[in-house]
């Protein structure tokens, strides 16, 4: 459907990257891609859930609940103690639940998505900012077209990701003199467990995309890695998308 493939990735030797939501899917693929390019990767995953990324050269896994101030502080402290620096933060942790028509949802049911998708990104960014300022680093926030396009059944996801998009813009505005670069990366429908939840709910056109037509997680992982590299420092845009002509021209 999208005919997308991974792009060439830069040499990231010596770079230190912290990525959330790295236990599976796009996050796990990104952790492996970054390590393959020479980065030292701290792959954070939700405590108590399976993590498909094992300890290996260049990758250290650590449990991290992005809704917990204590967990976030501990993760950033671990990076500082072990590596002494941080060059890139990839805020990949996210949730789509609950899926359902908005009139059938209690207002309180929307809170977890905002806690993870918005407050979690804010919490991680603020905690990591001192290290990122020292390195002139980058923050990549995992986005989606649903941040700008309403989709049936996705009130929690669309509204929280729209908030994350604006949060990224606010970071770029208010921290313009910090030396830190910010990106909100639009991601196409991808073959992950989240897409399985979408198919099962069957409430919108995205749910009807055949699994064989979904984008491989390695595609977005390669773009995330590229955004952590030197060529991306020349970009002026904050809002980018895996489907942009720039990236498709590299595929």
C-alpha cells in the first residue's frame, strides 16, 4: 500500500540514545537499528510486560513507566551514570486504548492515553533536557497522521497525539536557544501489536488495511536513526513524516 522501505542510516558511533517504548514493535526495531549503527542505546520498556530486545552489544534494557516521576528520574540518572552523556531522546512509548465511539466512553477513560502520550513525553523531555543541552542533542517524538486527521473510534489516540504534536511545537519554540532540536515524526500504519488492536476493533478504514500492506517497523526505525544523525541537524522543520518526499527519495 505504501511501498516504503528502510532508508540508509548514518554512523552513530559514540552517540548515546534513550528510547522509550522499546520493548516491542517500532521501539524495539529502532533500538536494534541504532545499536547497529554504533550508538549506545538505553532501551526502556514498560515494567511487567514482555521485552523483545535482549541485552546485547550496544543495548542496555531498563524498565521505565513514563507516567512515574521516580521511574523517569531513575532512567535518566542511569544514562548519566553509565554513559555520562545523552545525544538523543526518542519518545516512542504510546497507547491507543481505549478504542470506542466517544459517546460510549467515560471521560476518565481518556486519561491514561494523555498520561502516556502527552504527560509522559513532557516528563521525559524535561528530565533529559540538561543532558541534551550539554550535547546539543535531539528529541524525536513518535507521531501519527491521527494527530491531524480524526478517525472513528480513536478519540483518546487522536486527541492525545494532537496534544503531543503541539507539545513538540512548544518545545521547539520555547527551547529554541537551548541547542536541542525537536521533531514530531508522523508514522504510517505499521505492522505492530497496536495495529492488531486496531484491526480487532474494526471501527475505521485503518482497521481494514490488510496486514500484508502494513509498513514494516524497520522503516520507521531507520528514519528515527537518521533523525539522530548529523544530516538531520540541517533541517528547519519540526513536523516531519516517514512518508515525506525527502525520506521516500532515500528508499
